[in-house]
């Protein structure tokens, strides 16, 4: 497979809800200011809006596939924040039940803290189809567990 790099952003749903909450807090703060009372909603609105902007702009994780190796890095990708999870020879990543899994050479499946519901849907689907194409060919297995 050709080298590929997928930058997966966060889903816009959470930041949209935070922006709506900030708008409501701003309205309440301005209404309270009109009544000449001290109301901290304007400060809350600024903080929540800042959080929404941070979440909207933030990269969720990055998946890179190059010459039979793959790596996942980014804030949401590693249990040890900031460290990349690398799939070397005989290892790969796959998706199961909306989660990204690292599958080692011995078949051990380790879930990564990366979920479909927190990612941008279109970018996730593009990445999922690339992972499916990059997946190593597996020998067919008969119902009794032996190879064909």
C-alpha cells in the first residue's frame, strides 16, 4: 500500500454543544448586567467558548501507514499521552465495535483510547477503509480452527 497519513479531528458535536452553552451564558450575563446585578455568566461564557474553540481545532489522533508499518499518535491515541503506538512487522491496527485496536503478532488485541463517536465521521470512515485495505492477508480457517 502507498504511504498514507490520516489526521483525524474530533467530532463537531461536542464543540457545537459547548458553543451553544457559551451563547446561553453570554445572554444570561448580559441580561443580568442590564439588571445591574453581579452575575458571573459572562466569565463562564468566555471559559466555555475557549474550551469549545480548543476542542473544535484539536486533532484527535494521527494514523500513519508506511511500508508495512503503522503508527497511531496524538492526544487521544495513546494510554501514555504523547507516545505513539507502533505496529511493526506482523502487527496491525483494526477497528472493532467503533474502537481502534492494536493487534500484536501473537494475536493479543489491545484497545486504544480512540473511539468512533469522538472522531469526525467522514475522516474516521476514510481511515477505516484504508486500514481494511492495509490489513495483512490471513489464511482461511476452517470451523475446527485448523488452516486450509
